C-alpha cells in the first residue's frame, strides 16, 4: 500500500509551539495517532487533519508550479541592481528592454496590493522612487507590462497581482536589504 506524504508547513514555529502546548495541557494520557494528527493540523491553522489533507490534495492537483524552483541569475541581478541607488530608488532608465522589465518589479512591489490610486498619487509615488524625472515613462511602462491597470479615463490605477520571476524576487530582496 503506497502512502502519499503531505508536507506540513508552518509560517511561525513559535505559534505552533504555543498551540501544541495549549492543546496538550492538562491531558492525563498521551493522544492517539489520529488525535495527534488533528492536534498538529490545528497547530498550523487547519480545522483538523482531514481539512489539512483535503487542502494538500487540492494544492497538488491544481499546482502548475514546477517541482524544481526557478534558478536565479545572480550576476544579472547585480547588473540590474546598478540602476538603483542604495535607498532603492531608480537612478536611470536602462537601455536594455530586459533590464527595463526587471526594474519595474521593485516599483510594483512598493505599491500596496489592495489600494487604488489616482494618476496624481501614482505620479507622486513614482517620483519618490526614481531620480531621473520621468514618472510618465514609468507609469506607462508599468501599465504596458500589466503590473498596473488603469480605467479607460486614466483616473484610477490599481496594482495587478502577479508572480515575479526568480530574478525579480532576488532584485526586490536585494533592494530592500540595501535600503534598510
């Protein structure tokens, strides 16, 4: 009989430890196998083990993510990071289109995910994050790259939720560390 294993991921190990302590407090006997599975599942935020298992099975069925993580080209990230100052502001607009696309991701990451902005607010937001004085170029590039969407009358802008490439994630992290 083959058994499918499901990884148990916890965002905060301290919260898991507290939850386990609370659930095991005052017990006269150690929990049985199924009860222990339920305790562990509740510790990481599920109702019980069956809820955890159903979520894990659904995630496996729907997963379109590659099994192997996308590799990061750190040399490329270093080259692209040269377009930013130590505070994470864009110094110049790159000549290479591939670098331009990657330079948009840190700007995208700085926009709050669920808020809407007027054109004036977007311009002010971008002016704080670049030094070459062309917020319109950046605003259009973000919209053309489908990182921001705007209404047809250009009065309301909103960030589009997308998954950045591995290189873009590395660039965003590098700039956050440098500006911290």
